[in-house]
C-alpha cells in the first residue's frame, strides 16, 4: 500500500538548509498496523505529513497503492486523501457545537453520496466506536475519550484504505487511552491498515511493527512479538 524509497525532505529558510528526512526507505502492506516513534526532531512528523499528502518530498520516491505521488497533481492528491485516508489527531479537531452525527458526517459532505446513504454510513461508523447513545449530543460536551472515539468514527466513515493516527492518546488519561487503542486494535483485526505516531512505548506495542526514527533516518524497523504482555497504558 505504501512504499518509500530513499525519501528526502529539505527545508530552505533565509538561505539556511535543514534536512528533515535523510533517505527513508520502507514498505507498508495492506492490513498492517505500524507505529512510528522518535524524539522531537527525528523526522517522524515530516514523514507523516508526506505520507498523508500534506507535503511533498524533495527527493526519493513515494508510491501510494502503486502510484508515485510525483506524477499526481495537487487536486488528485486531495481527492485520494479524502477518499482513501482517514485521520485521528491528538487534539480531536471536532466542531464542538455540532452533534456527534454532524461531526462524523463532515468528510461525506465532499462526496456525491445522497443524504439517506450518508446517514446510514454515519450511523454505522458511530456504532463501530460504541457511541450510539451520544449520536445527537454536542461534541463539545463529551469527555476526552468520547471525543477521540468520535474522531475515529469520522476517520472511518469514508471507508478509507489507511487510517493515520497522530498521538491519538496524547490528551487522554490512561484508561481512556487504553480504550482508544483497543478500538484501533479491533479495527486492525477487521483488516484496516493503521499508521500510528506515538511517543509512548506501550501504545506503540499495539502495532505489528515499530519504525523508530532518529535524525531523519530509520533507526530500526522491528516486528512486535509480545502483544499478550500489554498492560494498562502509563
């Protein structure tokens, strides 16, 4: 699904060059659950921006579903991003005065899906995260864990090929964080491809593989083998 080869990213500001990515290479297959870890300045945020079509590399190759993004226009990238990618953010990014239903429906408003079909998709997405009783509650009145579940439902509603989760437990207590990771793990078991960015080791270990970044490079890319040893998130 995702293939990057010798990926480079360089930023120029006031004639000063900063190399954020220095030859990143890996592949992600359909149905995998990948965690990306690394300290501040490691390049993981830049990498995720490129993988999710928010930025372009300055060197190397990035292929999404077999197609190089270099050959795609900004309009084509936006279309693929809306259709094939779902997003879960640390800060939830919900419209607090809208209901749960209306927040989850937002990605569908850019499609040509008729209203009745949209409603069915929204109901199913909300059900998948166990928030049926909050469907018509204002998002701003929910707890942090509930807000993140709404964000996951919103990410799911377009039936994307990959879900990007950027520090999804970062603003949550340990119990709520564990609930969110269990939902993501359940989605993975159903065949979803998930790409998670986190600085928490126990959160990262819900994945199949952990890619560790350092100084713009892949420091390690290892399989997770001890799923059964997971405990509460710290």
